[in-house]
C-alpha cells in the first residue's frame, strides 16, 4: 500500500461509517413515524380511505423532490445535501403530529415525503461516491432499494407507545404497557 492510499483509508472508512449511520438513522426516524400512523388516524378520526389519501401526499412529495434533489446533489455534492435533507426530514416529522385535521395533514405529509425522498437520493449518491473510493460495493447486492433504511422501523414497532399516547413522531420509542 503506497502513502496516498494509506492516508485515504481512514477517510474512506469514516465515510463508509457515516453512510451506514445515515441509512440506519433514516430507518429509525421513518420507523418512529410509521408506528404513529394509527395514533394520528385516531386523533384526526380518519377512515381508511382518507388516511390513504393523506399518505398519498408523502408519495407525491417524494416524486416531486427526488429529481430536484438529484440536481442539487450534482451542483453541491451529496455530502452537503445529505446533512441538509436529514435536518429537514427530522424537523418535518413534527408537522403530521401537530396537524389538526386532514387539510393540514396532507401538505405536512407532502413535506415529509419530499424530505425523505430527497434524503434517499442524497444518501444513495453518497454511498455510490464512497463505493467508488473503495473500488467495490459497500452494500450487499441482494439488498433491495429502500430496505437498508427501512429495516430498523419494523423492529421499533415492538416498542411503540401504548394506545392513547400522543402521536409525536419524534419522541423516542417506549416499551408498550401491558394490556
């Protein structure tokens, strides 16, 4: 190993760990939102159909944001965009919890979807940049898109708050009380 590659290894290792951390934290953040959907549905007294309409807002937000964030990544670099998108996503999760009704919930979820879709584009672009530095893949090839960031979410559902707790998606998951 020459001097340049020896100096590059610690930086690449740190970048790889940062990418893995962003994927993991994204999964935890989204997991805390997903397990709170029933509480928000109950709080706003939404039926299945209206909840579906509201959740469609997140998909619309992601579809709109993804190409725009791709352009931002090209212009400013994925590292900068990842940090900004992660901050925006974390802050945007307050909006659905505070929405007093469906007309406020839908745009709140558009923003959440845009922030999450943007983070997804940026963190995957950063992962590609790190893989190029390594000269080999750093993510398992069998991992379907979206699986890495989503995996902690279902596990956190086991620790979702008990029925009647406030639907604040940013509060830490708490063990359920005995029923």
